[in-house]
């Protein structure tokens, strides 16, 4: 007798930055819970629960974006309740490719 494996929903992979993880931990420790809530297999709402009340984000998010938005909310609530200590989201700035411009001299052959 075999069991049918449930089909998995692909929500993408996302690794929280250290600041996002710290905000996540602080929120959980302080009773603020933020999680994805499926609208369909392709879109999710963000559900925020605090003080026994839950609310949903007005927008839906696609895979990977749902994780990024969830951590933005964690940072928002961390910063809102910790006026003296702010955690800024770490921005990943793509490296610019720089081409080395060759200076031509009379001695160079092309």
C-alpha cells in the first residue's frame, strides 16, 4: 500500500539577510507573526497577526516576492516599535561591469 505524495507548491527560495532575520526574530519574540497565505498556487497574500488580531495585505504577491515582502513587513514592525534602534534593509547593488579602455599608442598594433 503506497501513499500519494502531495504536489508541492513552488513559492521560490529566498534567504533572509542578517537584518531581516534579526527583525523576524524580534517580531516573533514580541508576538508579531507574519506569514504567506495562499490565494492560489501562483499568488499569496501576507497575513499579519498581532495582539490576537489578523489582517491580510491588500495586494497579492508572486513566488519569491512574497518572501521579500514578508521580511519588509518584519523590518517595518521592528523599526516602528524600536525608535532608538533602526534596522535598514540591506540592498544588493548589482556590480557594474567596467570595461578597461585601452589607450592607443603609436606602438600598439590592433
